[in-house]
C-alpha cells in the first residue's frame, strides 16, 4: 500500500475482482522476474551502502549490467528493494548509461526527494523521483543531499 491508497481505491479493486478474472494469475505475472534480475537483486542486497541516517545507495556500471545480462530498463525491477530493509528511509540507484552519465532512480519512505531530483535535471514526487548526474563525483553530492533529507526527517529527531 502507498500513502495515496484510499478507501475509494480499494473499493475499485474490489469491483475489479467481481468481474471474475484470475487476479491471482495477474499478480503472479506482475511479480515474476527473470533470473538475471533475480541475480541483480542479490547484488543490490550485497552491495547496498547504508548510512546511519537511513540513506542508502547502490551503483551499477554499464560493464556490471552487461555481465549480469540486464538492461537499463530492467533495473527498474530492483528499485523497491532497499525499501524492504529495516531503517532505510531514502535511497538512490545510480545506473551508468552508455554515454557515461548516470541515471538516478530515487525512492523514499518519508523524506521528500523530489526537490533533490529537480536540482539534478530530474523530477517526480515526494517519494519517487528520478534524476541525472554527470559522474560519480556529482552522484556523491546528490547522495549527500539524500543523507541530509534523512537526517532532517522528523522520524530521525
């Protein structure tokens, strides 16, 4: 469930179930991932850097993605994973592009991140945003802003 879920949303979902389609099969299809994405999921859990503030990040180089047999588009399947880890509040996944810059996928369980994304050629909403950074040096600066957002978040105070 997401904060925007409402009783109205759930009533609509209930109405859809009344239509008699195989919602369990649909859910299985939505949740299914390839073996390569499953391996990438393991990489995320093994290599995620977690800060005491609740900020976290992981970086995928183009070479690493090639070795895993995963495309940039398929990395979207691992974006929610850091949020399943206790005490992680906000995170970034830096995905190197063939041109050398990094696409940044950002998510949060509380601290607003869309302002950060806007400062780095991106946008989105409070809890899910995207951005772009030139290199790992700029990626570090963006991550420091995520750390500050986590430190300043009321749950940490």
